[in-house]
């Protein structure tokens, strides 16, 4: 499959699944815009993709800040003309990422907020920021990485709540985008 002439923007792209998606899309010919809260790692990842012959730029983005997302989307459009693909990979259970394993009833409100902000609001913000360009171009795909825990649940309550909400968000976005060729 060729993605030549397509542009993808990916959150959480400095490592893990986000970086893997960026590499594979670049290998298939896509322009990739890697975003991540870790500025050094995202710049290094984008440079590595370019060094392998791919087309990539990196941008430091905190997904809890809509203005930073909007700046990255504008950079992608200015650089490559449009956005064809959005992949929301930023996230993780705060019990693991923030190393906060305390039981739910003892978990700080800031930890709960982080879990919802990064795992749900960040994806929602990115979808909001790209959908206008996709509608204008009558084409686009938004992929939101969830988790089985959004269906099954676990003791990472805020993470599971966010991933469960992402399912409804994705179904609703499909309805909003369908008349315009946006999936």
C-alpha cells in the first residue's frame, strides 16, 4: 500500500506505537508530522526518519494544550498542504506513566485529571483541530488508539474511563465526518 502524497500527524510519536506508526507511514511514502511532549525525543525521531529517506518533521506538543495542537496542525498544513491522517497515540495509565500506584480512593485529583486530559481530551482536541481541514479536502481518516481496558475496566479508573469515552467519541466523529468523506 502506498501513502505517497499523503500527510499524517501523530500524537505521542516520540516512542512506542506512535513512533512505529510514523516509521511505517514514512516507509510507505507519507509525509509524517510527529508530535510529542518530549521535544528532544520527537526531534530525534523525525531526524531518524529523514535519515532513512522519509519525509518527517517533529513538533513538541503537550496534548493538554489546544493552542500547541493547533500550532502543530498549522505547521503540518503549511509544510505539506493538508492533513490526510490523524493518529492519536498519546496516552497511558497514570498509575504507570506517573508512577502513582496508590489505590483509587487515595489517588490525587491531579493524577485523575492527567489521566482524563492526556487520554481523552488530547485526542478530542486533535480531532477538533484537524477535522476542518479534512472536511475542506473531502477526505481524511482519524484513528484513536483506545484500550481493551476501556471495555473491561481495571483499577486504573481514570484511564479506563477515558478509553471508554474514546469509543463514543470515535463513533460520534464518524457520524460528523461521514457526509464529507472523513472517516
